[in-house]
């Protein structure tokens, strides 16, 4: 109880910061848990030979690890605001539990079942489905371009066909699907208000499921490219600031050069080429990181130029500490605050860049979903534009808000700045 | 100042060459080949090997990368039709960047890249300029207002709105505009291209009206993209100025608030903003792929993107060289303007 009071106090002191952190964490937890949130394979199945977990079967060890991490990501605002004792007391055993579970889970062979196949062959077996019982690439030819089902525009007539109305930008004029709406095992009834809460695309794929999986990819790009830029910028910036002289000159010129690059163009160039087996998520993150490290590097360089002459660094040197120790233990922790702010902003910027690339059709390839690519899938259908774009906007707003709040936390001119 | 300028100018050329070299390498090391597309025979379903060889030889694609880069740089044309010194026929002795000859498109040899660039710029530049004027025209008064009314309820609401606008994806805003005002929504404005079908037959006034109607949404979409950022910049710089002692002096002299804000504060606050204005130049020639794609405009951004998809090396290199040059010049102009506006930098 006392612990909870500490957490609440902490939140009350800077509500916006914690709200931003909670939003970022919630979105990333959703992305990490996407296989459990939106899936055509059942989460649990009473098979003859014992229970099976079909949703987990196609995942590799890394994806399972991320999946199990989702609750911890979700709880970050809770543990980050609690005391050190709680963090260590609960944190490490819990983390060890996750690792043990991943070890256990990754033992089984990975199986690949075509999208929608589980539902067709389920029969009378009892199964538990995800909240959104549709896969990200599961097509249903009997309901293309279906508007959100809670709208009157998406009614089903007596024959089981859905009635098309010219609403929300729907151009109409499409022929009715040849057969009644096909309902597979585990899905809501064909005229349920929440059958497709965000509508479907040209192939009858559920937009809600695709938004969840698209958010997973887009958030991964944002986070990965921000981390990549952070590492690269920290390395080069601290090297330039600490070594000075010729190293500084080279790095500074490199920064100027990279700043002049047509970034979007370069990313398009590299991504449109394909990546030879590596997921496009990593290619895009790599290129965005390679062009985005300059912000972090410039900040760190300036900080290190200042810190190099600082008295506590001179004192550490006087004590005979090694150069590595001075940099890692004394200088870097004191220079990191503005860098973390810049990284948070860059994550949002990277998400915007990735979505622009995917919107142009050069990013992730179908059937992989990305928030920008989803919008591209149906620009004349309002629901295809509004919902993925809104999720993307929410994520970018969360990252930017987190950055702003972190900056205020570090600003000595603003009173009451302890989180 | 002269030494500063000289140092900056000396760095210009290596930066320019560096950027063109990186783009050159990225384009050429990437898989895909314009020759395949050019000599692809749709009836046979494959490309003729002899055709590919001829095409590659003609465009130097079979030569080492260094030769290709030197050919691109000029001033000598190294192709079979090029200068005699390099084993060419001497038909077309000089070419490349240094000879100010960008050549012609790979897939449409009759189209000279310079001409096409001119046509594309004629679309992109006016639109970007109009958008920049609109954005600045709103951002300056809005930024000044929110700096003066700092902390008030209405100002905080505006700041929140600008923050959200700053975070929204540009293509999403543009598409929402299309959905709202295009045929699918209110149907007030055309959303595709710059002219209606049959615009050539209209009188000049109707033609102009048609053009204006077509450019409202693209200009709005472009302006919205930079509006929030510019307003926040103006606000920040205005806040800094308002805390200066000369503003207090002006007030204590008994000047009216209008004169203090308009004459003393705003003019000084706009000095750093001028340097931001210089950075519009790259966008002016680069265009916006996204907005041009959404509204179907044949601008620079679209040109570069199409060239990228078709692996038209000549066009890609020409466009990036142009945009790199303009970017470098704009950065230089921004720094020089800043130094001119602020004596502390000029003499420091």
C-alpha cells in the first residue's frame, strides 16, 4: 500500500509526463502482444493429444520473448515510479520467469499454417480465440470494402449479402459479392455490430487486425531506428567531443554532409531495392538510423567539449582513473539527459518517415502491414484513411509529448522538476 | 566575415562531391538495371541479350564505376560518342555536370533532362512558394500573439493544437483534406492535377480560376506541414526577445504596447526566423513526393521518385545534384544571413 502511494504521488507531480509514458508503453505493449490480440489461429485449442497453442506456434524465440515482455512494457509507468527496492525485488525474478518461459516455449518446432486455415478446419473442437479473431493477412472474398460494421452503411440483407451504401466516401458501384458473407469458426455473427469495427479492405481483410499488426511494425521501426541513431550518435559524438582536434573535425564534417542528404530519397532508394531476406523493418530502421544520428551526435559533442574541462572530470583524472572509466562513469551520465530527449523526438520522426515511405509503396511489402501502407491500400475509402492514420498520429504525439516532458524535466529554469 | 565566408565556401565543393558520390554509389550498387527494363520484350516475356549489351555499352553501364562517375562529373563525355581522347567518336565531346550538360533521360532519349527539370520546377516552385508565404503569413502573427499572451488559457489551447498539428503525418492531413473537400466529401474543390480536362479551350480568366481552384488544396496541405513548426519557432524567438532589457527600456519610456511589440520586439524576433526562411529553398526545388503523389501533380518530387522506380540513373543523379547544391547554398545563405543579423557571430 505504501508503495502504491509512492507511485501515485509520483504520477500526480507530473501527470503529463506519466500520461505520455503510459501511452507510449501501452502502444508498444499492444504491438508486442499483437499475436495474442489479433490472430486467426486460436490462442488455445483442446486437441486430441492435449492442449495446443496455435497462435504461438509460428513465432520464433525472439518474437515469443517480445510477446512475454508485453505485460512488463505495459507496467513500465508503474515500476518506473516505484522505489528501487520494489523494482529490484519484483523486477529480476519476474524477468527471469520470462526468460525461463521463452526457453520452455522455444523448444517446440515452428509450424506454419496458411491464413484462415485453422478456422476452416476447426470443426467441433473447443477453442479460445483472440479478441480480434482475424489474421493480418486472412482474406475473405465475400466482404470486400466493408465499412465499419457499427455504421448503418454496413447492413446485411436477407440473403446474407451486405448492403452497400454511399457513405464515408464509399464510391459505390461495386458489384455485390457473389456469395453471402462467409462466417468462419470463432468469428462474430455476420451482422454483429463489432464484426469489423474498423471495416475491411479490398480483399476483405479485417482492418482492426491489420492496424494492430501494422502498429507493431511501425512502432518497431520507430524504436529500432531511434536506438540505432542513439548508439551511433553517442559513439561518434562522444568520440568527437572527447578527442577533439582532428577526430572532431572529421565527425563535424560528416555531420554536415549527412544533414545535406535528401533523407527520404535515400531511404526510398535503399528500401525499394529490397533487403535480401532481412525484414524490411530492419532495413528501414537501419537507413533511418544511419541518416538520423546527427542530432544525438551534435548534442553529445557539445556536452563533451564542455565536460572535458569540467572540474569533476579533472578530479577523476587526478585520482588516476582510466580514460574509459572517466568517460563511461563520469562524463557520459552527465551528458545523457538532452540525448534521451532528442532520441524520443527522433522515434516520432522516424515513424513519420517510415509511414511516408510505406504510403508511397516502397516500405514493407504486402501482406505485411504498416500504418502508412494501410492508408495507401484505400485512399478513397474514408475508414482506410482515418483509422490507421489516427493510430499513427497517436503514437507520434505520444513520443513527442514524452520528449517535451523529458525536456522540461531537464530544464533547470522550470521549478519542481523532479519526477 | 571574409575569412568565415572563405572557409564556408572552401567546404562547399567537397560536400557537394561527397553527396553526389554517395548517391551515385547507392544507385549503382543497388540491384536492378535500366537496361533490363529498356530491352524487355513483352511478347517474348524476356529481354534480348544482345539488346541489353548494346544498351549497356551505350550508357557506359558495362564500364567500371569510377569511369561512370567521371562521365557523370564531366566535362568530357566518356561514352562511345564522346571525346576523341578517351576513344570516342568525338560526336559529343563534352558532357556531364562540369560541362553543364545533364544529358537526356535513359528511357526517353529525346527528352533532355534540363528541359524536363524546367517543366517540373514550373509546377513545384510556385506551389511551394505559395505554401511558404501562407505558412509564414500565419505563423508570424500567431507566434507573436502566443508569445505575448503566454500562459493564458487561449494561448495554451492554441499551443496544444499546434503541438498536435506538428505530430500529425503530412500525408494523412492531405488525404483528410481530399476526403473532406473532394468529390467524396463536400465536393467543393478538385483534387487531381492542376487543370480540369479540356482546360485548354477556356478563356484566360477561366483557365486561371481553374488553376487556382486546383492549387488550393495542395498549397494548404504543404503549408499545414510547416505551419506548426514555424509558429513554435517564432514564439520561442519572440519570448527570448521579450525578456531582453531593451524591451523593458522601451516600456519604461512610455511607448505604447503596440509599438513595443510591433517595432521593438517583433523585428528583432524575426531575425533568426529569416535564416529559417533560407531553408525553404531546398523544398522549392525538391518538392514534396507525398503531396505531389496525392494530388497527382507532375512536380520535382514525383520526377525523382519515378526516376528511382525506373532506375533512370541520369535523372536520379541530376536531381540529387541539383537538390544537394541548393541545400548547401541555402545552409550557407542561412549562416551568412545569421552572421549579418548578429554582430556577435560576425566578429567572434
